[in-house]
């Protein structure tokens, strides 16, 4: 691919890239504003989805509770499959989050312990404590001028 291929790409590809960038790199509020300005159909679909979630919230929570309790309920296979994937994803997320929090606490304890024990492990002597004067002999500066012997 050379530079001519990029400059002659159709505008619809650039719009796709712009839309994907906005969707992935912006927060929900800014993306909603972007959709409202650029694609009213998608914006209306998104608003309808939000409204549907509010309308059916209680039923959705009830169905979710029943499936989490493994009650013997018959839903369509697509609902059952979607719930299974949803539950697995949430379980994976929760496990990773808990492990991350645990590691962060261990790190914080280690950091606090090392701060308490040897605060100056990396730099045992502070700059203020060093009382050296450079030896200037009037000669041209070399690296020896900067090294303490």
C-alpha cells in the first residue's frame, strides 16, 4: 500500500474509521452527542434501547435472578445462551477485579513497609547530605571532573 492508496480511499471508509474511533475512544455522553449530530437513525435506536431497558428493567432483573438461582424456567435457547455468556463474562470480570484489588493491596503493603523500614533504599544519602565541592583546577573539564574518587 502506498500513499496514493490512502489518499484515494472512498469517504465512506473514513466515516467508518471516524465512527469507530468515536465509539471506542469517547465516553457515552460524548458518543451520544456525536450520534445525534451525525447519524440520527442510530441515535434514535440508541435512545429507544435505553427506554426499553427502563421499561423492562423489573422483568429483566426477575429473569436474571431466576436463571442465577438455576430455577427450572423455560426461556428460549437464545435467551439461555445469551445469559450463559453474560454470566461467564461477569464471573471472569469479577475474578480478575478481585485478584487485581488483592495484588494492589499487597503492593501497597509492600510499598508502605519499605517506606517505613528503609525509606532511602534506592538513594541511601540525600543530595543535601553530600558535602562535596568540585575540585576545579582551571583545566578543561573532563568526565573526571564529575566523578567522585
